[in-house]
């Protein structure tokens, strides 16, 4: 049996209704940041640490995400086309040549927990990583993974400190003590970039299951949610202003 390679699950099935202004027909992961879609940038974060095998649970606009990667090589390479022989010679190595991507249709209206549940058959080994396709960060993925292994919990999430519409976390000694509802207060929030044990699938149910609600709260109750605090750059892209900001800030 060969070495098990940790898979990276990127949730990319949401509709991104708050983006608008030119993105009505595109899924949010395809919003452009410095000439490339958001999802490309998220993948490159993991690729920098040697993680190149991705599982994409698709939903709204999933065919557009597929089309982008299916056409990627000829659209993003210098090449020579010999029409008499119908041959193409690529003149450079494309920047995602190491990527291996599994595209899984998980339904248009499926919630986050349901999407994760549906990719269970494609997870090998006891550990995998998971994040969202609309958040960019300079988080050190290797440190998050090492933290998870030391804590030996079912789940580790990366927390960031900022005023936000997202739920507020309270932590103690690297463990979550509460996971609250949306708040306007400053505090530690869920920044994504999870490391998960395969036992997480026992906490997930059907298409209506929202990962960020009952599953995470149950993990907190059982002291199975550890929290890695990231103090560097982090940005969730939810509106046109967020997209404008990240285009000015993100240099990768």
C-alpha cells in the first residue's frame, strides 16, 4: 500500500448572492483576484506546503469551475499549434501541473455539512484538510497541521481576530469553549483552514446539515475542537468591496 496523501477539501458550492455586479452568473469561487479565480489562489496556498490533491464539492455554477480547469492548460500556456498535424507543443510548464482535482457534484441547495458528508467516499486515511473557496490568508498550513496532530482532536479550525458577521469563538489552552451565533462584537472567529479527522463524518447528517452550527457545537461540548490562532493576513470575500480590497492587498 502506498503513502496516503492528505486531501484538501475546498467547499465551493455556494451561490455568492452578495457579490453581484458582474458575477450574477458565476459562482463566488470564480470571482477574479489579480487575474485568477479565488479558488485558484486558495489552492496555491496549500500547494506552497506540498498539498496538491484537492476535492471540490460542487454546487451552484459547478460546471463553470470544471470548465475553467479543463481548459486551463491551453488558455494559460505559451504554445505552438501545428495545424497540418493537428499537434500542440506547450512551451512552458503550467503553474498547476502538480494539481490533482476531484470534482464532486453535491447539489445546488446542499448545506456545508451535507457537502462534506458527500465526499466521505473519496477520503483516504484518517486525516484531511478543509477550507472555503472564498477566504485568503497567509496562514502557515504546516503549523496548523502540526498543531492538530499535537492536540489529537477530531477537528482543528484556524481562528482569526476581527470584527465580523461570523460566529464568535471563546478558547482556552487551544481548545474551543464555545462557538456562538453571529455577532457584531470583536473577537476570535472561524477563519476556515480546518484539519479534520475522518470521525467528523459521524457528526454530519443530510443535505440540510450546516457544518458551522450543530456539528461544531457538538465538537466543543465533547472537547474535540481545537483552535489554532492565526495573527497574520486573512480576508473573507463576501461583497464587491471585499473583492476590491483583496485585489489591492493580495500579492500571491
